[in-house]
């Protein structure tokens, strides 16, 4: 079977976005890339400060509400529809609820051939990247570094602590059917 989707999961500032760009460069066929950050950016700003939307705590915690879950589900179903129509798709996500988030994706993807990728990074390194980025709530990277992987099953895992995005992308690409 041919891989139709690659779903990367990792905490904030783990290096997923860089890996996605490198995957698009090293994979022979064109792949579309979508991420949870672009989903959040597409939502009305008021949802970023609502109990029903997504809230970012001062300590880096993230709270997800019912309206966010509804829109996230619609987005995921739309992305899966593109994959079913023949587009190859890479997802850059943060499984805040660990295995439960992967189960939601499994429901959406059904019988599609998906490569599940865990992107790990030492929390101190991710925290340094978070500071350098300047666009994240301090503490988010440390809070998410391990929790996003709890109970999640992967086909391949990479660690960006000491490995560059291109090397990680090549390792992932070697598993794409």
C-alpha cells in the first residue's frame, strides 16, 4: 500500500515544522503540509480566549473547549478527504491528550495508509527554541515534551535534540511506502 498521510506528533518547539519542510524537499512526490498552528490561526481570534475555544495559560498550559474540538474535527475530516482524493498529506500536530488524540485521528483516517511519526526533543532544548522563537507562551515546550507521547503508537520516532531536521526527514522518508 502507498503511504497517503504522514502524521507527526511532538510538543511545541520540538522541530516538527522544520522536519515537514525537509520532508517536502526530500520526498519524490509532492506532499501538502497542514498543521495545528494553521488551524488555530484560521479560527476567529475570540476563540483564543474562550472556554469553548483554546486558551493558553500563563504557565504554558493549553485548554481545549468544545467549539475547538468541533472545528478541529471538521478540519481533520477535510484534510483526510484531500488524501482520499489523491493528495499526499503531512500533518504537524500536538497530541495534547496523548493516545486519545491519536484515536481521534484514527477515526478520521479510517483505512488510509498513515505513517505515524513521533518527534521527540529534550525539554530543555525545546525550551531554548521556544525562547528563541518568541511566539509561544513560556513553559509550553517543557509541559508538552513528554505528555504528547503518552500512550501513542508510532511507526517511526526521531529525536531533534541533537539531530538536524534534514536528517530526521530522511529517516522518516525511508519509511514512506
